[in-house]
């Protein structure tokens, strides 16, 4: 059997701040997870989203340092272009950094990018009407 993708992991500086951000996007992390060093959320279909604090990673890899530069992003599907705009606005209004304001992408989607508390890119998208 070939390996299959099962977990996407994010390393975070502040678990509570990061979970608060992702809860705004519908990730169902229980309140008691805020103080934990490792959290996993079942996304369905055999896929989980995991969060580990920097201290957790350093506990088994003392030489670990936070990466620099943009290497990946999580992308959240919205039901409509208006939902992309509203979600982006709500996150920016809540104090999160808007990296790329909503725009109509040439590939047929309304698209926007915000940053999570650790500077990770989070894309919001919806198909444009045809």
C-alpha cells in the first residue's frame, strides 16, 4: 500500500491565538485545547489538522527554528464570492493581517489571502459565476 496523506501539521507560537483564528474559519477545536501542546482536529475523510507548539517540536528536535518565507498555504472554500469578501473583512476587522485583498482571479475564482497568527498564508476562494 502506498503512503496516504493523513495529517497536515502547523507549528504555532501561541496555541490559543492560533486556534481562535482557525475557529473563525470553522475548525472545531474544543476550548480546552487552547492550553495543550498538541491538538488534532478531525476534518473528515481520514484527514486531520494538527497544531503543535514550538516548544513541543523543540522537545524532540532542539535545533528546530521557525521557517522563513512562504512555503505553503491552507485554502478554505467559501460558498460564494460574497462569502470570500465577508470572511476576509471579518478576519481583517478582528485584527488579522490581510495579505491579499479579495480579487477576481484569472482562473475563475474570487480569491483572497490572510495570515494566521504565525504568518502562515490562508487562502479563501469561491468559484466566480459563469
